[in-house]
């Protein structure tokens, strides 16, 4: 330790000069670096079953339907956040080829603009279990607009996936309604013909009447289900609960100039100590 102090004191002026130059140089460089601003949205994923026909129209639910979604719903949002569909819509909306100065003659331009967007945008889960879309840019207004647009796009894509299968179910209901309607009409016609042709055949008339009533009841039931299903499907709702929308930042998020200067100063000090010790030891070995 004493030897280390002796070496440092011997080279102290040189160390101070070099460290001073590093401190001043890093300060100048940090001032020349462009300022970046961060904007973010905060939201929670809703439970997709909240808008199911059963949840909207049933008087009593066998199982409770919770307001927020589970891990599967969160994972779906995280997947959509990295999807090509989302990236393409953001690139087109904000003309990111020009904004990120990507050469549009480059055959790999789609890759480079996606990489640039990835460097400026991320989605993460907070410690409280909520989700956050974060965008960083030199333009605070653009960063806020991008964060809000990405969040709304995630909602649109998520809703499309949720309703995709429900649309197919609507077609199935329509098919069943048509089949039941045809059955009702067929039984009604048979009943009319039987009454006109043989009014004394009460057994056949009664049987046909019961079958017609059952068919009408089934037709009414499936029609009601289909109506409720389509009403639930056509609801104007969001699959995300927006807790906080993005606003333009008034303070830059990077660079942290004091951290750059302090880090450069400490690193240079450590490096200089190592160099002078090495020089002194090298002289002894010679």
C-alpha cells in the first residue's frame, strides 16, 4: 500500500492533468450529444370474457368474471408488441424511414428501420403488474404521439384476435337459425295440410302441433342467443384499461451529463493508476 501511494505521489501531477483533460473532454462531449425525451403510457389488460354474451346477458354467473386479464392476456399483448404488423403501422404512420434516416434504396431497409424502432421503443411490465409502452426520441411531441399510437394499435390488434372466433360463431348461429326456421315452416305446412285433409285425425294433429311448438321454441331460443351474441360482438369497447396516456416530456431523459463526466473521470483515474504502477514495475524489472 505504501509503495502504491509512493508511485501515485510521484506521478500525481501527470495523473491530475490527464484526469482533468478527461473530465473537461467528457463534459464537452456530453454537451454535444443530442437530448432525448421519453414518453410512456400506462395500462392494464382487460379480461376478454367481460364482453362475452354470458357475462353481459346472464342474470347469474356460475363463475366470477374478473375485470383484468391473466398471464395469457398479458403475454398476448407482449407478443403483439413485437409483431411485424405493429411495426409496419408505426413506421408508416410516422414516416420513420425519413425520421431515422434509413436509406430507402437499401434492400434491407425494412430490417434497419425495425432495428431503429426497437432501439427507441419498448414495452414492459411494471412492478405493480401493469404494462407500460415507452418511447424515446429527440422530439418530445413525437415520442408522446408514438407511445399513444402504439398503445391504441395494440388494443386494435388484441380486439381483432379476440373477436375473430366470435365472428365465426355468428355464422354458425345464422346457419342454425335458417335450419330451425325451415323446420318450423315445414311442420306448420304439414299441420295445415293434415287439418285440411283429415280434420278428424286428432292424434296426428296433436303430434304435429307439439312438434311445431317445440321447433318454434328452439327457433326463438337460438334467435335470442344469436341476437345477444351479435350485440356483445358489436359493442364498442377497449381491451385495455388506459391508466395514463403519454404526454410530451419537459425534461430530457438522456444523456445524463453528470454521470458521463463522473464515469469518465473515475475510469480515467483508475486507468492512470494502473498505467503508472505498470510503468514503475516495468522499470524495476528491467
